């Protein structure tokens, strides 16, 4: 944890704060019996807290490979502070909406709710931009000790995280819902994820989009012993294949089809 804090003190501190925030939210979930869209009202805050902790720690881990002449600048520090504020505001809203028993996303029931939803959308875009700017900072690091294949994996994975997440999130916002066909309820969703089993669910594509930052670097890690540390072409090919996979899950959802229908029999 000390190495993470040294590479990215603001994101590491925020990740720790969000991890600690999960404790009272777990308590609320245990005591509060209210449901929203078929599941406990506190499930969504818990999922977002978990996702943000993983995202922030990943960014902090990769920050050690960024060009210090970029990450050491004053504007970069203020940029990170803006992201921290955006994340805190988003989690306050998601938690507040859970406390009120209303939806935090796609909630345009009143002008005020619509305005907050739009503001939180901007905060989410700001957060996701941290992967793109870090990709640029890693790419610009002329003294990197990483093998070219691993460096390519980090840059492409982080870049795809921003691009694919922006595309899928935009589609979600335009649709005004993540369900396409089937019942608008998470009660019968896939275990842990909650993805619809009786229709399409755009959250599938959104999930895989945000995890390009993990999938592509892991692919690069496998490519190094197979093809050599200097071989960047296989890494790029796998990154493009992953982007195509995300596109496939998005089209599948748009057609009203569940992700991996066979899983329904395993996890009814």
C-alpha cells in the first residue's frame, strides 16, 4: 500500500476511504429491508464502492509507470483533486438515493433529479478520463523500464477503458435504461452481477468496457513469455479483439438477448 500511496497518494487515499465506507453500507443493507427494482436498496452503493476501489487502486498501481515530469506538475495534481471531488459527489448521491429509496441513474422524475443525473454523468466522465490521461502519461515516459509489449498493454488497456466506457455509457443514457426486453427488475438477474436473464442488458457491455484496463494488460503479460517483450503486434491484436468482444455484448443486448444464455441453467 505504501508503494501505491507513493505513486498516487490522492487516488490511494480515496480508495481506502471508499473501502471504509463499505462498512456502514453493509450495516445498512443488513438492517434495511426495503427493495428497489427487486433487490436491496443498498446493493447498488455497495457495487459502486467496490468498482471504484478496484478502479482507483488499479490507476494508482499503473501510475508508477507514468512520466514523472507529467504527473509531478501542478495541473496534474489539481486534475486528480477534481476527480476525487467528482467521485465523492457521485457516491454521496448514489448513497443518498438509496437512503431515499429512489433510483440514482436514469432518474428524471423531476427537473432537480434530471439536473443531478446530468451532473453525475459529467462526474463519471471525468473519473473515466483518468484512465485516458494516465495512458498518455505512460506513453510519454521515455525512461520506462517496462518491456514494449507490457507498456503497449497498459496504454491500450487504459485508452480502451475510456473509449469503450464512454460509448457504452452514452448508449445507456440515451436508452434511459439498461434493460432491453424482459422484466425491469434485478430480482432474477445473474448471480452477483444482476444482469438480466430474460432480455438484453447494456450493463454487460459497460462492465467489460471498464475492465479493459485489466484484461488488456493481463493479455500483454501472457504475450511477453510467448512472443517476447518487444512484440507489440500480438498485444494490439488482442486489444482490438477485446474491443470487438465489448461491441458484441452491446449488440447482443440491443437485440434483447441475455449474455451467455446457457448461464441461466447454471445460475437460475
